[in-house]
C-alpha cells in the first residue's frame, strides 16, 4: 500500500488535500521531520482494527503459545468472608 507524507504545517493549511491523499492510502503527518500521526480513511481504519475475535480466542491460537504475560488478580466488588 502506498503512503504519502506531509508536514503538520501542510496539514493545517490544507486538510482537504490530506483527506484526498488518505483515500489512496495512509498519510504520515510529520512534526519536525519525524512521523507523528497517521491519517486513514474510515474504511481502512475499520479494516485494520476489526478482529471479530475475543482475547480468549486470540490467546488459543498456536502463534500465541510463545507469548508471555503477567497479570495481577483483582477483586471486583467482593469482600473476604470470615469463617
């Protein structure tokens, strides 16, 4: 996929041009010569953020076998019972 790059100053002065560029692919907006933001059209954003799967489904995939993570148990609205 092709992408364009514009400065933040160019973006501020010509948003409509940046939007047209985003229809063809991601637009990298630079700040002081370094990429700072990416402008995407809504279809591309939805395509890359849609998984349709839950975290449980994703963690059962074979590729997830090597992923290590730590978590701390948490108690939500529960009291310890004395007994």
